[in-house]
C-alpha cells in the first residue's frame, strides 16, 4: 500500500516534469488527444487552492484523462477544454493561479456558488469564444474589469451576489449577443451605462440590490426583446422613461426601492414592483395620480409655483371628484351618460372613465394631436386613437384652434 502510493507520487512527479518540459516548448495549439498545457494549467491551479478543496478535485490527476475523467471538465472534438463547470463544488480559492491563456477554446465557465474570492481577472477577456460566464454567489470583489466588454460572444453574464464595487463598464453594451445579464446584489455604483440600449438580444437584466444612481437611460426603452428587468433596490433617480411602454416584450419590471419620480405611463406592473420610490405617480396604475407637475420640464420651475399649482390642482380635483361623483350618481339615476369636464394643467379633460389620465399622456400619445392618430374628423371636433389605458382609448378634441384645447376621453377601443 505504502509502496504503491510512493510509486504513484513518483509517477506523478515524472509526468509533471514532462508536462512542464512540454509546456516550455509548445503553446496552446490544436491536437487530437487532450492538451498537456491545459492539464498542466489546471494541475498548477489545483495545487494552489485550499487543501480541502484539492480533495474535492480528486479526479484531477494526470493519470486520468482530462476529457473523460476529470469532473467539471468538458472537451470539444479537438480535445480542448470547452467547458469548466465547478458550480456548487464548494471549492475555495481564487482564479489568480489559473493560466487562462491556455483555454483559448473554452466556451463556458460556471463557477457559481461557494467558490472563489479575489478579483475577476481582466485576462478572462482573452477567452474570446466564451458564451457563458457565471461567477454568481461567490466573493468576487473589486471592479468588473472593463476589458470584459471584449467578450463579444457572451450570451450569459452572471455575477449575482458578489461584493463587486465600482461602476458597470460601458463595454458590456458591446456584447451584442448578450441575452441574460445579472449583476444583482453587489455594491456597484455609478449609473446604468447608456450603451445597454443597444443590447438587442437582451431578455433578462437584473441590476437589483446595488448602489446605482443617476437616471434610467431613456434609450433603455429601445430594448425590443427584454422580458424581465429588475432595477429595484438601488438609488436611481429622475423619471421612468416613457419609452418603456414601447418595450412590448416586457412582462416583468421591478423598479421598487429607488428615488424615482414622475409619471409611469403605459406600464402594466404590479404596484409592489414600483413601491418605495419618492415620487412615482400614475393614474393608470394603483399609484397616486399625477397632480403635481414638478417633474416636467427638468425641474426648472420654482418650488413655490409648483406648490401653488399643486394646491390649485388639489382643490380643483377635489371639487372635480365630488362633481364627478354627483354626475355619475345623476347619470345612474337618470339613466344617461353625462360628461364632466375639468381643467388640469393647460388642457381640459373629462373623466368619463374612472381613471385620471394626464393631459401630458394625451399629448404624448397623440404626438401633440398629430393627424397620424385621427379616427374621425368632424366640424367641431376630432377623434384620436391612442394607446392609453389597457387596450387603448379614443380621445375627442374640441375647438382645436382655441386655447385651452378641450379634450374628452371617449371610450376604450
Ligand atoms: C500560460 O500559458 C501560456 C500558453 O501555454 C504560456 O505562454 C504562458 O507562459 C503561461 N503563463 C504562465 C504564467 O505560466
Ligand atoms: C476514466 O473514464 C473511463 C470511461 O468512463 C473509465 O473506463 C475509467 O475507469 C476512468 N478512469 C478512472 C481512473 O476513473
Ligand atoms: C453546471 O453544473 C450545475 C450542477 O451540475 C448545473 O446546474 C449547471 O446548469 C451547469 N452549468 C452549465 C453552464 O452547464
Ligand atoms: C453552498 O452554499 C449554499 C448556501 O450558502 C449551501 O446551501 C450549499 O450547501 C453550499 N454548497 C456546498 C457544496 O458547499
Ligand atoms: C490578452 O488580453 C490583454 C488585454 O486584456 C491583451 O493585452 C493581450 O494581448 C491578450 N492576449 C492574447 C493572447 O490575446
Ligand atoms: C472596491 O473593493 C476593493 C476590494 O474590496 C477595495 O480595495 C476598493 O477600495 C473598493 N473601491 C471602492 C471605490 O469602493
Ligand atoms: C452608495 O454610494 C454613495 C456614493 O455614491 C455612498 O455615499 C453610499 O454610502 C453608498 N451606499 C451604500 C449602501 O453602499
Ligand atoms: C428583483 O430583485 C429583488 C432583489 O434581488 C427581488 O427581491 C425581487 O423579487 C425581484 N423582482 C422581480 C420582479 O423578480
Ligand atoms: C443616493 O444618492 C444621493 C445622491 O443622489 C445620496 O445623497 C444618497 O446618500 C444616496 N443614498 C444611498 C442609500 O446610497
Ligand atoms: C415601503 O413602502 C411601504 C408602503 O408604502 C412601507 O410600508 C414600507 O415601510 C416601505 N419600506 C421601506 C424600507 O421604506
């Protein structure tokens, strides 16, 4: 027993010497079997991780065939490592001692769960064939290396639950095939890069639970394939871009726990996913209606004016609600539909429907009463088609040439 283990060690040393000898002469070139330098790189790395973790990788010995017997390794037809999956192995160590330069054909790295601490090496960006990179649920610290943007074939980038800080590199926006981006639960600061707006294949984006600030880039609403977007638990401020309502594929958006302000139009979202923001409003949702106008026009108006407007609106709307209720009661009693019109901002709306719809929404939805949206044109009024509300609303405009313009919500389309 003792003797055989000695000879095993001798054999191992002998093989290591050979592999070191070979490593000195050949580089990572294509071949049939497996690659001695990939083996050597992995064995070197193994020898540098914690002792307990080395036991977990007991199949990683040079006696075993890299491509057949090593756990967590998959090779391609050329015998090159194409996938490294040590997810949930419970290995402790860093990637520093792994010579990444050898793995030129690797396409997938999954070292999520209980793996590593240390920094993410910028050298990862040399693995140009990488399509999948999952470093989630670890203790990676420091910045996301800006060079990561060079991984332009990446489909999945997951760094969820690490302790990474610094800002999100603009270069991630260059990953044109990126489908799933998860940087949630780190300590990232700075703003959401504008470049994300060109990630045309992105379906899932999770940036939740960081310390991101600044505005949500308006152009993010141009993302046509995004399905899930989670920006919750950050420090984002400013308005929610109205362009989001054109993200037709969006089925789940969470912007709760930020400092967002202003109207939310056309987004079909549960109120808990917009909660705990300082000033979000919107009649269409379960939020408070947007009475105050302080956010329009970039906040240039003085506070006192805003307050006067708010007060005026509040009084006006209170009266409006009472009269509307009376009218509804009246129309109920007399069996006919009566419209009530009330002035808000510089336009007049009526509340035929029970929800408050802002004039600015109508302006936006009709592109300032563009003829594009005409359904019917009469002598004294024009009817417009809009995408407001759940399935769209018809809006009637009276006295188009006069000021203020009278607008009346007609009926759901
Ligand atoms: C890593 O591997 C490459 C290619 O085999 C080699 O050229 C380089 O010297 C190695 N680096 C180290 C630090 O071993
Ligand atoms: C390596 O894998 C092959 C094929 O699965 C198997 O026959 C062989 O016993 C394995 N070797 C070791 C040392 O596990
Ligand atoms: C890695 O292995 C884990 C557990 O076996 C699995 O759930 C996960 O999907 C694998 N990752 C990849 C990229 O195949
Ligand atoms: C990894 O961590 C999770 C939660 O911290 C734990 O449930 C799991 O058992 C751990 N896995 C290993 C292999 O240590
Ligand atoms: C690896 O990437 C660095 C920049 O991160 C670059 O300078 C170097 O030339 C790259 N090496 C290879 C072999 O591509
Ligand atoms: C980011 O984390 C690293 C390592 O924990 C630390 O050295 C560095 O000061 C931090 N940077 C910032 C901007 O917080
Ligand atoms: C977030 O970042 C700001 C500075 O940008 C800093 O003052 C604040 O402490 C950070 N908050 C957390 C929870 O990290
Ligand atoms: C968004 O992320 C937070 C924190 O990670 C999570 O609690 C919440 O459920 C997520 N929202 C959605 C809609 O998945
Ligand atoms: C959020 O950002 C503001 C500045 O915009 C800063 O004063 C505040 O400390 C930040 N809050 C947190 C919790 O980081
Ligand atoms: C979030 O909002 C809810 C309801 O508006 C409130 O009860 C809760 O205290 C808020 N939580 C935090 C952490 O502000």
